[in-house]
């Protein structure tokens, strides 16, 4: 499945580029990420655990950078294996700066296989979209946070706006159960009207 999107970041593209190559920042952008270690300048070892429906999946694999044009673009390629299947993905990332504001543009292709693929393509597509949106939204929040507002009469407290809420490793489980509940309600409604 192919996904695309963009974020406007109020920083120069050199700042964005530096963080796109920062293992600590990239680790924070992946829900359930336990390991994101730099192997060399273009390769990282990654381990992430997420609960997907009834399955608790720990994916281990590598993320590599290719097609590198410094401060302009690169391609993130990821491969992960787990006991419930595999996932591969490729994200083309492009930076365009205008008047000190950088547009982070991306398109992502994701494929899954094994037991995890049996959950259904619509469900997998929804999860892939949520993961992709989360990764780049979280990156945008870290690199270029939205403005912070102080609460009235509480100068020590700040409200920080975010593009995406930080997800825990079990967020996919909640997402899948919500999908199942909606599906069951639709089936019940259909049966009710058919057998009336």
C-alpha cells in the first residue's frame, strides 16, 4: 500500500536533515521501539514490540538509508521479522525550504506477510496508515514543536500542542478491537433488519 503526506516545520532544512539521521530521534518515532542502534552511517538495527489483535509481535530487523542527497532527500528502507510474519517498508523523504520553513514530504510503501497478513487487507492498511502518520507526525513534534501556551494564572505550567499523541506499544490492539466492535455492530444491525 502507498501512503503520502507532508509536514511544515519552522526550522531550516539542515536542522531537519540532522535529526533525520539521529538514531535517538528516530527511535522515539516508532511505537514500542526497544532498540535503534547505529550499525554504520547508513544502517541501523531495530527491535520493536507491538500487540496486534491477539498477537504480540516483536519485530527485529534493519533500517537502511539510500539515495542520499544531503539536506534534500533520502530513502528509508526497513525490514522486520517476527514469529507472526514479516513487514517491509520504504519511505522516500524530501525536504524543501522556503523562507526558513521546511516542508517534510514523504511517500511510503508497506508490505506485510505471514500470520499478520491474515488479519485482512483493510485492517492492515488502516494500521499501516496510522503507523506512517504517527512516525512522521511524532518526528515533526520532536524537531519543530508547535507553540506552547501558558495557562492563565499558572505561569509555571505550559500546554504543549502536539501533532500526534504519543502511542504506547499496545495501541494497535485498541485499534483492532475498535474495528471488530464496529464490524460486530454492523452484522447485528443487518441480522436485525433481515429477520424482522
